[in-house]
C-alpha cells in the first residue's frame, strides 16, 4: 500500500524550528491495530512511498510492518520486485493507493483498492473503494474485508487479543 | 480509560527533526475540563495505554489525573490491580475504550463504555456508546453522564468554578 | 476572549522530542484577519487564558493584540481589572468563551458570547452563540457582527486593505 | 495563488519547544500532485504570501514551484511584477485566494478564484468558487479545471505518470 493519502489523510505537515525543518505525519491508531492484526494472521504488509522520512520507518517498526520502500517514485517496479521476492502470484497481491501516482502499481496488482476520498480517476480504475477516507480507517477496513473474505476475521480478533495477553512485547496499534 | 482513540481522535503524529524523532498527540480541552471536574468531585481517574511517552504524563499532570499506566499491553491485569489497590468492587469500575485491545479490560469492568466512532465489535460489547467520537468530547460526555446519574452534575459545576476562583493553582483544562 | 476552544478548536497538542516537551496550538488565519481588522478599527482585543505559553504571545504579537493575560485561572478578576484600566463600562465589554471556566468572566461582561460547539451550559448563559465552532472562524464571526452592528464593516474592509497596501509592516493574519 | 487558507486549511500551528518557537503548516498531498502535474504541463505556478517561513520554501522546492514571494503584504504589486517579468497578459493570470487580503491581487488577475470555505465577500468578487475548501483539494480542483478547459487533462495524467517512471528524481506530491 501507499502511505500519504492512504495511511494518512494526505496532510504533509512541515515545521520550521530554530534547528531546522521538521516533517510530521499523522497515522490512525485504528489502522495500526488492523495492520498489527494482519501481521498476526500472516498477511505480508508492505508500504511503498515516493517520499522518504525516518518517521515512516518508526511507524512501520511499531506495527511490525516488514516491508518498507521509501523514495519509490516507480511503484510498479517496487511492487513487482517485492511480489517476485516473496514468491507471490499477481492475483495474491492487493494494492491500496489514493492518487494518480499509484496507477503504475495498479497495473501489477491482482486487487486494486482506493480510498473513499480518492479522485474519480482512481475510483474508476479500482475494483473496490473503501467507505472510509485515507487516514480515517481505510486500511483497517481493507484488513477486515480481506480476513472476512477468508473467513478468518473472528479468528483474527481472538489471535490478536491472545497475543496482547501473552506476548511480552507485542506490536503497538 | 484508554488514551489513544479515546482521549484523542486516534491520530498518532510522528515527526522527524534534525535531532531525532518527535511524537505528538492532540488532547481536547473540553475533555480536560471534564477530568478536572471529575477529580474535584472525588472520582478516581486512571489512564491505561499500551504506548509510552512523557507527553502523556505531562497531560495527566496538568489535569491532576492520579493513575497512569503506560506500556500496559495487558490492560485487564492493569485494571484488576488498580481496582484491588483502590479497594473498589468491580461494579464501581467504569472503563472507556475504543478498540479491540480494550476488550480484555472490558472483562473486569462493571460498566463498559465505548466512543461514537468505535468499531462495531466494541459497540456490541459496550453497555453504552457515547455520542461524541474519541478525542472530540467522549470523555467529557462520560464524566457528565456519571455525575448526572449520581445527581451531582450541578454541584460539580459549582465546585469546579469555586475552585478556579479560590485555589492558587487549580488543575488546567 | 478566551483562547483554547475559542481561538482554537480546543485541541492541545503535546509533543515529546529528544530535548524535551513541545506544546502546540493551531490558530485560524481567518480569525487572525478578523482580529487584525478589529485592531485597525479601534476595538480593544484581549486574550485571557488559564494556560501559559510563549506561542500564545507570539500569535498575539503577529496580530497586534495588545492585551494578553496568561495563567489567569480567575478570569473574572482579570477581565474586571482590564475593564477598569481601559476606562470602559461593563456594557462596552463583550466576552467570548467556550466552557465552564469562562462562566466567572461572563458575570462581568455586558455581552456574553459562546461558540457553536460549546456545551449547553454555555449556550444557555450566552446572549449569542456563533454559527462557527471555536477555532473555525467563531472570532471572525464575532468581529464581523460587532462592526456590522456599528455600521462599520464595509469601512473596516476598506481600512484593512488600505493598510495592507500602505503600511510597511502591517499585522499578519 | 495565496498560501494560508488556500494551500492550507487556514490553520497556523505554533509550537513552543525548549529551544524556541516552531511554526508548522499542513499541506495536501493531492494539491501537491496537482501542482506537480501543472508544472509538467507548463503552467507557471507562483505562491504569494504575507507570512515568511523556510517551511514554505521547502514545500515549494518539493513540488517544483518556481515562484515564491514571501512577506508580500501588497500582493497586487507582487502579482503585477511577476506578470510583467513572465511576459504574460492579465487575461493569462488566474489567482486563487481565500480572504480579504487577497482582494488587491484580484484587481490585477484575469480569472479570480476563491475556495469553498471563503467568506462571502470573496465569493461575491470571484469568477469561480471551488467545491473543495482551502487545503482540502481546492488547488487540485483548479489545476484540473484549467487543464480540462484547455482539453489537456488526460494528456496531463499521461505526462505526469510517464515522468514518474522515467525521471530519476521527479517532483514529489
């Protein structure tokens, strides 16, 4: 999946402090719980973004997201390489993106998903548009839809909660 | 109560500055006034969160919140221990949480409350869902509902305002 | 007027950085223009807040707001003293506040105003409730209403624009 | 175009840290993509703002925006000078602004545009008001409208995507 506009509401916060510039992004704790749960159920999660910042790595680490590709302007190549590396077939790949720079990644995805506040061009090309807007739970909705389609959502909740109680250091939300 | 998604709108802001990473959370000043008022009326307020940051301690200190449990992945145990330590019965414990990681705490709470924008799984298990979303006044609504149920809301306002005028350093909002 | 919840949407952002804590508030540029225009038309603007931070002074300075009272828990006293110092009568004082800690200031104000998203207790005690919520243009609405009531709104726009073009360093918005 | 309230939702975030004050603004990644696409199609984009901060220069640099005028209180003069310098006629100039301090720039613009949440004074003087509010895609909407009016929107998408795949370091979104 894409990051800005998909995992966030599309706002890039830039700050000016005495010591230099600051870059800030806001992530949803409910998306976070969905991604932790996805990881617990064995889904391979990857973030692919044209920008680059240590804050994105920090968030991925908190949630146990194993694949992060930053400064990826050509998301088609990044997604193809990852698909090959993980030994997946294209129909096993679901990609979520919110804007025109995600179109190349759509070309190599089995399931194309966009977010509720995406432009019409994206909705027209996606198999499915989430009800939630980017950064407002769209990714949580996707995780839930995938696990429900696999008949594993209730099992996912139970697995996630059991891990919270058992694991000394489970992923965050 | 839980913190992220309950006392906040669920947004985790992460920033990258020259000197390292920054973590930011947004709290509601109206929730803050509710918690100050709750404290003035003798309610024992506790925050239980899986994350850990000095900013949460700072906010608790501003509002005079006496119990803060950070890095609590197992919220059931944290809440049980606090209940015992305070000499309370389970039916005297009201817990507010917004997501699946709060389910274990629900098991040991007399009154289970969730927020207006919580997922269906939470609403189905809660005794009551606030009209307001997390971070948008849900906690204020809970404080008001509890004090009104006890017939002490008007007294609460009077006590709170009197303290503002009398106390040299009252809790903030 | 009050600051948090009135000039802002009530969100207190707290951040944790390597060097210590950060406090952030978000102000509306449209409220800012309203306050600059109010100053250009000779209205005396004052901010009265229970909290204290240099960022509030910075914002007041940008807008040319002449009176700022921070760490004012007893807003009634602060407003009374200011009224006396400026040689005003109570009926010349309009106060805008969003929550219960503003009630004491209401007692010494000729016109009591609250914001669109204020609790019912405030709306019941206010002469007027703005359509806009706090931080979303409520103060701009108040400035416009006052100048329109005085028949000076169009003159205000003209004065404000003329000053932009003439003054080498006019207040910001 | 104007910056605050037009490229942002009008919120000026001010922060107080141990080392001094911080100024933060939030930009839309969808507006960003629109501006990158506008640049790829040969539109000359300029930002004209009364405030001044290195964060605005940083954002302009990310998007390849060639003209940035900060601390411009007299936007009419700034826009006139730029028009002349670029050898444009007034009817080739489209200006987007959200508030009264943009009125002087309207006087020297061929097409006057304001944003969906602008005050009535702006909407009454604008040729067109975007559906989106400032900072919520208003600028994306303007870029799309201009290129569609020129019959170049589809070409714009194709050009933009081709550049993403070919250019080693294309503008960000």
